C-alpha cells in the first residue's frame, strides 16, 4: 500500500483508548443506570447514535472540570502515538473519527497533532452538539457520520483505511477500502461476511501498515 496516497481513519473509543470513555463517565458519574437500557436500544438498532448520546448526556453532570477529570483516567493505547507518527512519516493522512461525547477525543487528538471529527459540548450551556452529522445520509441518525470523510477521501482519489471496534463503525466498514476490526465490529464482520483484518492493539495496525 502506498501510504502517501492513503487516508487513515481511526475510531476513538475502544480503538485508540483501552475502554470506552463514554461508558466510563456513565458508570462513574451517572446516578441513573437507565443509560444501560438506552445503550441496549442502540445496540439493537432501535435508535441511532445521536439519540443514544443525547439521552445519555442528560444523565451526566454537565460540569466541565468533573467530566474531564473522570475521563482522563481512560488509558490511551500505548502505541497510538507511534502509529500516528509512523503513518504521517510515510505521507498518509490521519484523522480521528469519534461518535462519542467528543471532548476527550478532541483532547487526545490535539495532543497527537491530528484532526478529529467528533461531537462537541457547549460548556456554557451544557448542550451536546453534532457538528459532523450528515442529514443527506440515508440513515441520518449518527452523531458523527463516519462515511462522509471516507467518501471525501475517495473522491480525491485516495485509498482509505478504517480502524475500529464498535457498532458506530459498521457503516464506515462497508465503505472503506481496507478495514481493521476488533471487538464487536470484528464479530459483526464475521457474521456479515465483511472483509477485514483482525487486530488486538494499535501495535498490530502499525506492524501491518508501517513496517
């Protein structure tokens, strides 16, 4: 693969992080375990991620300092920076795409010096916003549309690689040229006969793409 003509898209929660940062916040800070039922509705396809996130956001305190302090306990994959550096050194475009609460993905992406497409919190109002939704998409139910940047890269003639682990990555998985999958995404790929490269950590992705 010619990485100089490749765009690599990295999911955040469960891919760049060891655990899902949103789940960590809900488990630690929500006084209402109703988020579990909301998560189950999302997993079953009864609601989209935008509705799921909006409902779960309302179960959390909207204090920025409290949320940031709690989420920073979520460990980032130790090879995340190594992977990003290796890809960029080879000329690849690297973008983080996250359909979570957004602020931790943004913090980590900024630290790594890569662009991020994710949801956003207006801390002044405590509102969760969706600047990267795509109302023209047939589903139009995601918070962050992960297909849109893949479509843009392909229009520019670039090979696309997607690295993910969860339910929100399925639509991107169907569109990308090369897919690295683990966790629930890998299980779904097996059941749906979607071609993918299994991985456990980002070190595996580095070995496959950068060595």
